[in-house]
């Protein structure tokens, strides 16, 4: 059965969702909802009904199976709940919510209305990341001693433009939600939950651009075994530098890197052959800056197959909730440490 999709939020990633749905023979695009007249004009070429508000779309009784929620982070949870309560499945862009409480409300609405809520975690489809996951499952690295995750990207005034949702606490939430939640998902997916979190936050060059810090050094223990550190920053000069993960195990070392952890940088593991991946993971390119790995087609296919009863969902909603909960724990330190000060420009400094 062809699955009918509507896109809520026709911005950067909403356009990618629409494109993939149009390309998929088992999918049909039935509507676009965006509050911005400029984006509605952009969507005219798609020749599907256009709506300004979600409620207006839901009241129009257009036949739709799935609503793809591609709006700013802080809107995801309540929009997802509105769709679920109107008996639509939802795909929720990352992060599914900005608090665990909101994420659990989404889960409750999903259960009550017996509709799926699919979180977007497309980096898991990257061949390099899948390979590391398999190596870990085979326990080829032995006991895990340490994991270091480095996320060093550039987000500057080209991205944090005045009036945008980017950089706001209530709609964006911070770099761990907007830029690096994929990598936190990968970390948890590979090594399980973390505990004993110690955080230090810095704001190097975003004092006049964002309502939150741009950098952090986070140390933690895995509940299962080993310890880890996450270093992140959006203060990198000029362009994204890298997202990398170094895994130190009793029987070997692996480092994956590149901008999206899409390359094997180093591998020295007992009796393990290093694979070569022919097709590097494509990237979502937004002109002035680059986003994440472009693997959304795998998610769309999985959603279609789940709704047609052909396969199980690759990612449970609980896994999206776990990412939100982890970031919330890490950021608990940020809230305690910030010393707010309103400047003449009206911005708040968090150093
Ligand atoms: N999975 C990924 O790799 C990936 C990549 C980029 C963005 N994202 C996520 O996707 C979401 C959108 O990001 P983006 O970069 O496309 O942002 P964007 O600003 O380009 O697009 C957001 C769109 O939502 C619309 N919108 C805002 N409020 C609305 C409302 N109440 N009703 C309807 N439409 C509304 C805006 O007009 C805009 O067109 C974010 O949550 C972001 O974290 C995920």
C-alpha cells in the first residue's frame, strides 16, 4: 500500500523529506504545512495542498498516514501529540523534544492512540557507524576502557541570523540538541546509558549570537563498562572540522572521524580486517554550512515497510527519549553554572 505523507515545516530538512517521498514509488506526498508564506511559495511547484497551520490541515480531513515533523526543535513534542491525537503516525526530526517530560508525553499519546512516533536517527545508517556497531557486538575490542567523542563544528553569524529560531533556548535548546544529538545517539546505541556526568561549559564566540554556550567538556561513565568524554564546540573557525569517536578497548583501538564519523581513521584490532566503503555517506548541504549525514531515505523506507507490516521499526521511540534525557542530564550542569547578565544588545551572557 502506498503510504501518504504530509510535511510539517518546509525548511531545509522538510524539503529533503519531501524530495525523498516524491522519489519513493511506495510513498505519496499529500500536503505541506508551513507558517511562512515564503516557504509556501517555494512549495507551490509540488502541486499539493498547502496549509499555514497544523490544526487547519488536520481539520481539512485530507487522507494522510504520516506527518513528518520538520519544524524547530521546541515545537516537535506538542505538534507530534496533536497529530497522534488526530490518529496520524508521525516521523519526528531530532530531537524529539527538549525535555524528557515532553518526550514522555509524546510516548503516552502514541500508546493511547495506537499510532507510531518514529524518531529520526539517520546517522545510524552510515556504513562506518554500522561497522563499528557490529565490531562491538562481536566483542572484538574486548573490554571497553575509554571512549572519546569530539564534535567540532562551525556555526557562526551565517547560521544564527537575527529572528531565527537558531540560538534560542526555547526553540533550539543548544548545540547538543541541534548539532550533536545524532552523535549522542550513536554513543548510547553503541555503549549504553551513561552516568556520573561532570560538565564544564564555555562560550567562546557566541555571546552575541545565542542564548547558550557554544562549547563543553563532558566526562561520564558508561553504566555497563568504561568511561568516556565528550568534547564539543560550534566555535570552530570557518567550517565544520570533525566529528570523531575513539574507542580504546582491551583488544584494540578504533577511531572513526571525518565530519560525520563517516571515515575509519585508525583501526588496530586483534584479527580484524579493515573494510573499505565505496560510497561515502552523502551530506545535507545548506549552502553556507553543512548539516548531517543524508541518510533519510532509509528511515522513510523503514516507515513505509512498518506501516505495510513488512518489517519492524529500526529505532524505537524509547531510543529518541533516551537521547533527550541524556542531553537534559548533561545540560543540568549548564543551568546551575550560568551567570546571566543582560547586555545593552539584550543578549544574555552565560560565561
Ligand atoms: N536529521 C537531520 O540530519 C536534521 C538536519 C537538519 C535539521 N534537522 C531538524 O529538523 C528541524 C528543522 O530544521 P531546519 O534546519 O529544516 O529548520 P528551518 O528553519 O530551515 O525549517 C523549519 C521550518 O518550519 C517552519 N515552521 C516554524 N514554525 C511552524 C509552525 N508552527 N507550523 C508550521 N511550520 C512552522 C518554518 O517556517 C520553516 O520553514 C529541526 O528540529 C532540526 O533539528 C534534522
